[in-house]
C-alpha cells in the first residue's frame, strides 16, 4: 500500500511540476531564451516545488517531512543528472525538428524521465 500511495502522490505532484516546467519553458523560449538555458531554468523552478512537496507529503515518514540538507544534496545530484538528460534530448529535438516540436516533445521527454525519477527519489533521495 505504501508504494501505491507514494506512486499516486508522486504522479499528482509530478503533473504539477510538469505543468509548471512546460509552461515556463515555452514562456522562456518565446521570449528568446536559448533552449538549453530555458530548459534548465524551467526545471529549477519545478524542482523547488517538487522537492518540498515530495519531501513533505509523498515520502514523509510517520507524518514527519523528509526535508533538510542531506536529502537536498542527494536531490540536487539526481536532479543534475536528469536535467542533463532532459536538456540534451530537448535541445536535440529543437535543433533537428524546430522549437514548436520541442515544445510538444518536452512533456513526453519529462514523462519518460519521471519513471527513473520516482525510483531515484524513493531509494536515493528520501530514503
């Protein structure tokens, strides 16, 4: 039951993060920010929300949030790897298919990374 609860909460919070990430990415690139910088900036904003919500609710233990320097340092390490993968993929799509196609593909890229993210959050960050 714990895995189902965590998975469903992670999914809801992930959708909030995805909406924030995607809308900021589109806004930044529309304003002329280069794709790699826009992707990193939008993911930073979404990550701040996600770290707090997941630590406070999804992976809390016995009602106590799992926030602090230790989980934050592990979160940043995981985030850096996932952001590098996301930025490479979205940047390549924008370069080869155009910006509008990258806008459409970004949620698909992020959804694919979300599966890996859940496992890493559960077993590395909020353990």
